[in-house]
C-alpha cells in the first residue's frame, strides 16, 4: 500500500557523472519481426486481431534494434549553473528549464539523498558531465536525444553498442519539445533504427533501451498506458505514458514497438524517490519526426503562429454559446496585427477545425498550428454567434521572446454553477479604464469567487455585447434567459491584463 505521506516526484532522466561512460552489448544490424510468428502475423494484418498477451520473447526485437541505440556522454559548459531550488541531487543533471514547473508541482527531496531533483549538487572533483541515451536514425550517423541531455554541452560523445566511443556535434536543439539532433563526426556507415509511422494504442507492448545510471544497453519492457498526457513540461505537451522500468540516464533513449519501430523518446519519469516506479513519459514519434526534419534541414525549428489567446470550451461555456458539445477552442482575444486578426477572427469565436481536422480543445489547436511552418495557409472552421464560417489564414512565425510564446496558451474555467454575487461599477467612474464594468467586491463564499472573478477584474462584454455599466449586464442576462440559454458568457479582464471567458448559469444568477 502506498503511504499517504508519499510525495510524487517527476524527474528528468539524464544523469551526471565525473567519469567516462562505457556501454556494452552485442553487435547486430537491421530489424526483424518479433520471435512469436502468430503475434507478428496478426500485427501485420489487423491490430484488432493481435493477441492480448506478449510475444514469447522480446529477444529478436532487441537483438536487431539494440545496435542503433547509443549512450550519450556530455561535458558541461562551465556556465551551466545549478539552481538551489531545482538543482540536481546526487547523480543528476541540471533541471531543464521547461521541466522545472513539472518537478515543483510534485515536491522536492533533500540533497544527496537519492531523491532526484531536490537540492544543490554536492561538490566533486573533475570535469562535470551528463549521461543520457540516444538512437541513430540514419546510416550516416544522425542521432536523436533530449535537449536537456546536451543543453550547455561543451563536448558530446556517443558510445555505440560495439563499445566504440565517437565524437558528435550538436546539429540543433528544440527546448519546447525537449529534443536535440546530433551528428557523429567520424565517417562511416552506422546501424540505425526507424521512427514509427503509426501511433501506438493504449495497451500495446513496448521495449525501452538506454543508459540508466551509466549501465548502457539496458532493456526494459512494459505497455503504453495512456496517450496525450500534459505534464506541464511545455506548450506542446502530448506525451505517451509508458508503464515500464525507465530510470535516470534513459533520457533521449527510444521506446520501441514489437515491430522494432521507435514510437517514443523517453524524457521524464514520475517517482517519489528518484528511481523508477514504472511510470514514464515519452515524446511520440510523430512529434520527433516533425522536429528532427527541421533540425536536420535548418538547425532550428520554426513554428506557425496564429496570434490568439484561447481557452477550452467547458460544459458551461457550451451552454452559454448554445453548443451541443463542449468541444473546440474559444478565442479570448486576437492580438492586433496578427494573422488571426487579419483573417477576421474575433473574441467569442470557437475554432472547430484546422484544414478539416477537428480541434477538441485549446491545447490541440496550439499543437496543430505549431506543427505547421510559417507562411503555410490553413483553413479554419469556426462558429460565431451560432453560425458556422471559415477563414483562410496565412500563418506567421512564432515570436522568440517568452512573452510572445504565451499567445496560444490555454486557460481553463472552473466547473461550478455560478451566480454573479458581485458589486459592480462603471470602470470609467472608478478610474479602472475606459471600457467595461469594474468588479468592486466579491463574496468570497459565493459562486463568482469560485469562478475566479476577483476584485479589480473588468467585465468587458456579456453574451457577445460590450458593457459599460451594471444595468447593461443585467439586460444582457435577461435577454439570454428569455432566448432559452442555460448560461451566459462574460469576457473578463484580470488585474494582470489577461482576458478570459466565464460562463454564468442563468438559473442561479443573481
């Protein structure tokens, strides 16, 4: 039984060492089907016919793909400092910036206690370095790994399955997805593995190979236990959740399906102790392929930019908009001068699809747009005031500054059943700006507070119409109620200047 006092910790998988890494294993090339003929035959026909038991052995798959997996050793640049709050414990690398919030949310262990990221790294003599994993994706020696393995690297080496240690250079890095592409500098032909073309299903068997704790060539097996996980590591989170013993040092290593294709890149684990409890997260092959293609061609990743702030469509918001389903991405705001604004998108529009592919929520919209290149023309289908429409948008380039990176962020609204419960005044009368109605007081025990409405917020519009005085809010609510709506939408600007939609249930508004 798990103790109620246990704290879940999520750890990056790269590990630090003061000595050289040596990985050993049997040599071999190419790929074959699993050793159990019935399983391989069923897999080649129809996934639904695959027996729901593992093959008799994973050995044939491992023998063929293991030569394409490498151990990665990095000497860190002297400027790669350690944070006291997020710094590694013993045997750990610096916390990658994009994963810090991920770790913080799940507690910290004490330094030097084997608790993973929990305190300043103890001082040790010799060159500081990091160890991780990677895999070769082409015969000429291109290698995929995690960005946090090679970030701030001074030198990089890879150790192959035949014990050769070769120099490598960093071709490109993408912090937003935590991926990096390396190139072995020595000429020659290398064994390699292929990225899968089909996403795995929940319940599929997988095999992870990597360099945990410096023990190169380590093989573990498990299943895909979930897809589409958002762990707070970055704006485009879409992780596979893997139930398999994956540890620190597996960062950047591959997870294979039983056909020998890479379905994910191991990136993070959930753990109360810094060691494996069998819960890991991998970047899906589809994302890896898109990022690696750009890194190989340009050394960097350029992402499409729409220029909207969006939020999910909750059940309350769907009721307020008169929608049958809580689906799509609700536009809070289209930034002036952006592709979205130029295409005519407005606050209150619900984006339903991109190039014919449906959009389930705001996060999915962000991923779809980011997966396209600047200059690409996309067709967006959206709802406005209950009517369907389309817009053709030429995407811009995602700005590099951190502030601009939030333009596609998602923010959620609580699921309570709200009443207004607010004291209001025209914003202009109380010096709160030239537009909207200012919230002067909020009942802390009332539903409005539960919705996140705070003193100082500004209500900009109600039911799609702008408001400038409290009586107009009452009128809009009354009109919405008369039209049979179950809820009414209010667009609210917070004291920090961020706008969002709040759905108020009409049968309890007051």
